[in-house]
C-alpha cells in the first residue's frame, strides 16, 4: 500500500501531495519559489515553524522533521543522500544558531560518541560545520523508538524485572564509557531511548553533550559552572564539590532512574515542590532519607536501590561493573518472585503512590542547568555567618547572665 501525504515549503507554504512506496523513505521535491529548499511533511500540530526544515546541510543531509530539542541544540530526522539516489534516514543534532560560541564544546560530543562502540550507545556517523548556513552539526544513527521519559509517562511505572533489565543496559554502556574515562553527567529518562529490535527492547544512551573525561577538570568548572539536571544529580555536587568527575556521579543518576522506573516517582523530593538547584541544595543539606519503596518490591531490590542512591558517595555502588554484578545477583535470587509477580500482574499499590504525589510535587525537573559554583560558595558563606551570629548571641547571653 502506498503512503499518501502532504509536503510543503516552510518558507512560502507551497504544497503538493506525494505518494511513497512501502520501501521508500522520502521523495525529493524542491520548492519552485525557493529552489534551495526541499518540501517537507506538513505537520498541522506544529504551530511554530522551524525554518531550518528543508535545508540541505553540507549538500549531504536534508532536514525533514524535528525529533527533539534541548537548551542548546535541536535534533532532526534527516535524510542522508548517497550515490545512486540512496536515501538513508539519520538523526542530525544542530547547535542553535544563537549559541555558535559553544561550537567547540558541542563538537566534543561528536568526539566522545565516535569513541564509543557499545550497542547501547547512539552511533556516531559524521559531524561538521556547514559554511553556507553557518551551522554546526553531528550526524547519528536514527533510533526508531521513544524516549524512556515518554514510556514512563505512558506506563507510570515499570515492573521491577523490566526495570532491572533496562538498567543493566545503561550499565553496559557506562562500563565502556567509564573504562575510557568518559563520565556522562546528565543521565535521565529523556536522554535514554528504547528501540524494539527482533522483538526485544534495546536501550540506547544519548546526549553526551556535557560528558567529560574524568581525568580533567572540565572547562565549565574552570569557569565556575557545573552542568546537570538537579533531580538526577549526585548530592555531593550540591555540597563541597571539588570539581572532580567520577563514575559515582553517573551511578547515582542510574539509581534514581531505577527507583523512578519502579515507583513512578523520585526518591528525593523537595518539600517546596520545587525542582530548582536551590531546592535540592537545601534538601541535601538536611541529609534526607529516600522515600519508602512500595512493599511489593523485594528486599534484595530495595537494598540494591538504596546502595545506588546513597547520599554518601563512599557508601554508594562504586563502579558500573559492581552495579551489574549486584544486579545479576538480585535477578538470580529474586527471579522466581519477580516472575510470579509479573504473572499475577501484581501492580504496585496505586493509592499509595497517588497520595505521595499529591503531597509532593509531581513535576520532575528535566532541564539541564548550569550551576554557578559561586552560588554554593555564597550559600556556604551565609551558613557560616548565621552560625557565627548565633554563637556570638549565645556567648553574649551567657556573659550577661553570669
Ligand atoms: N539518534 C536519535 N534518534 C532519534 N531521536 C533522537 C536521537 N537523538 C536525539 N533524539 C531525540 O532528540 C531529543 C534531544 O536529543 P539530545 O541529544 O538529548 O539533545 P539535547 O542535548 O538538546 O538535550 C531526545 O530526547 C530524543 O527525543
Ligand atoms: Mg538531552
């Protein structure tokens, strides 16, 4: 059956109807008024147009649709043009036009993913700078699936056995990255994608945009900036952060994701319902205990999660390898129970979860933030001054009373 749909020019809205054969990915039709633009699928839901759609990046990649966007870049569904009219769908990440000063940092992501070979990490294809459009880009394999954040929104929570299998795939990716000294630093559900391959769910890690080698102090930090998404950032980043980058930072995020997959909510939540850096800074200073896990979660799984999200980095799981070993052990011990639970469709008590979500903010901050280190220094100074003032008042009081 032929696929029939409308394509248009994003500049002048010139439209035509096209028919695709089942094995055809795309047909190239140029706009008669704007010959350097290719007509792209018409999307009625998209109210704000993306004016890069239809351009031919470096005469090699046609930008056809938007797959996702972050703070500094956009990811496009694109067609890679090959010889003999070969057309291969790929994903192209393009640095925002107004953030070209980040070009070098942006291309570091290309260098990092080019080094990684794991089947659980998005594949690098190409990168470059299109001089005509003045755009910097990275070409990656197209993952035909959805982000874990989307799957989590739909499912609200995962069965423990499924969650553990997904986490194991993140850890396989991290084993390779950490071995090469690469720390991701922004692991969260929207930076993980699920693709069905031969009936199996394969997880892929993306967005190494703020990843850095653990050997060097990263550039942002020399400028006093720590990047991350507060809800998934290790507590030590909010405290006396010394700038060192360690695999434990990623393992904490993996623990939070595991907790979130099983429960549907986050382990540490700010009372004020805010997910800002300041709210997490205050929360972690109180040395919080994680929220209780549902009773249906087995003891071994509970223990694993608690060790993964331990506030104290020294008591946390230390390496991806150790995490994988512990996870395999848990799966072995609790296999029967997990299997029976799935058969019985023993879902986690929804009432308990809804109550918790009513009490605390359901809004998970999913935005990458750059934290200014001087913020922490200022906060520390305020604490010290307050403590000093209280001490002085007590001393004065004692002096007058005596
Ligand atoms: N290789 C890919 N295949 C399919 N979709 C992708 C791919 N890479 C990114 N995306 C989509 O684009 C979104 C943003 O990509 P990401 O690399 O996280 O960019 P940012 O650094 O702007 O957050 C992802 O959440 C995902 O939805
Ligand atoms: Mg991202």
